[in-house]
C-alpha cells in the first residue's frame, strides 16, 4: 500500500537559522498543509509538508524526538538527520494540542516498531548460532558414516538440504544485521552529537523567547502610553470643536454688526443729502433778504434747525467713528482667534503624523 496520510492540519512552517541557531526563518509565506504519513512497507512514520512544488518538511520520526510547546500556538522539534529544528505556528491552541498528541502517538508507535525489529534481529541471530553449532557437531558423524565427501553429497537427505538453505539464509541475515548494527551505531553517535547541538540551539531559542516576551511587554507599555496621548488629543479636538462653535457665533455677530453698519451708513447718506439742501436754502435766504426781515423769527427758527442738524451730523459721524473702531477691534480679535485655530490644527496634524 506504500505511504498513507494518517493526520493532516495547516500551520505556518519555520526553520531555525543554520548560521545563528537562534532566529526563526519562515519556510512558507502562508499556512500550508502538514501531514503525518505511515509507511507500512518500512513500518516508519514521517511528517511531510509541501509548499507548491517545494518540499519544506520531510522528517522521519524516531523515538528520541521530542515535540516542545514554546507558546500557546507555537511548537517545535529537532530533526538530527536533517540537522535542523522545525517550528510550526498554528491558528489556535486546539490545533497545537492535537498535533502534539498525534506526535506523541506516532513516537510511541515508532518506538514499538523499533523494539520489534530489534527482537526479530536478536531471534535470527540466536537461531543462526544454534544452527551453526548443530552443523559443526553433526559434520564429523556424517562424514564417518557416509564415507567420502562425494558419497556424503550423494546421500544427503531433503531435510538436510532445507536446513542448509535455511542456515545460509540465516547467516546472510546475521551478516546484514551486524552491518546494520555498525551503521546504526555510527548513526546513533551522529544523532547524539546533533542532539547535543540541537539542545544548545533549543536553550538559545528559549532565551530568545524570554527576550521576545520582554520586548512584547515594552510594546504593550508603549501602546498604553499612545492610548493616553490619543485620549488627550481627542479632548483637545473637543476643545477645538467648541472654539469652532464660538467662532461661528462670532461670525454671525460680525454679520449682524455689518448689517447695522450699513444701516448707519444709509442714515449718514440721508443726512448728507439733507445737508446738501442747506446751501440752496442759504441762496434762497440771500435772494429774499427782504423777506428775511419780515420772516426773522422764522429764519431764527430755521437757523436753530440747521444747528440741530449739524449737531446730529457730528454726533452721527462720532458714532460712526466709534462703530468703525469697535468693528476694527472685533475684526482684529477674530483674526487672532482664526490664527490660533490654524496653529492648533497644524500642531494636531503634526502630532498625528508623528504617531
């Protein structure tokens, strides 16, 4: 049947930096499929992950491996054959817990498979030794009974031939077992050395995690400080809105004053028009000097009226001057408020850019 997937999940894949042995290097740009595979032919387990056409994880699980949870959503394990440390970042704690449980199950299954294989090798070795001893003991007897070697070959029974074939097969298995044992010893030594290096890398990684935690705490403190500044800025913005409302009210008042000023100017124009009549009246008075004598009382009354009009004109001019001075002061005060509001907006914009 070959290899079959037994469990599949999705995670972000990382590998330890081979140079520094401290930092994590992303092996995938996004979350990819990570699967456990079981090879029934070899009786082995592997973790495999493929990003597009690139294999980013191909790790054979051995009983010596350990999956470590370094945070709520991150875990890692060391692969001595690949001479690296793999890290997986999950989207939830439940996915990490499920992957860790499956890793432990597969690790135990790999351990049982290794123990069975070792027991089988030991059994074959013992059986081969027993067969070799039995053959050594029986050879002289067979030779003495059957005579020469040619006679012995001609008189070999079918059972002896089967035993000879089985013996040869067992010898080959023992030799292969010894060769594999030496190979496994060499590989075991390499694994121990790699494991020591990976333990050092794991310790350094743990130290880096503590450093990252401190940096995260500092970032949280800075975030709280920024939140307080934002609150203050919002309060200042509220004050600016209140100033805008005051400015709007002042603008309305200015419009009202301008309307009153136009009315006063119209009154002044009317007074000027009336003042232009006075020379005509004087000319008429000169032309009818004779009549003035008869109408002296009326002339005195007219002169009184003219004097009253002149007083009214002067009073109106004085009021107009006062009104213009008040309006000028008000406009100056409005310009100052507008400049202050403009400077406050520039400061608020600059503070927003700095944040």
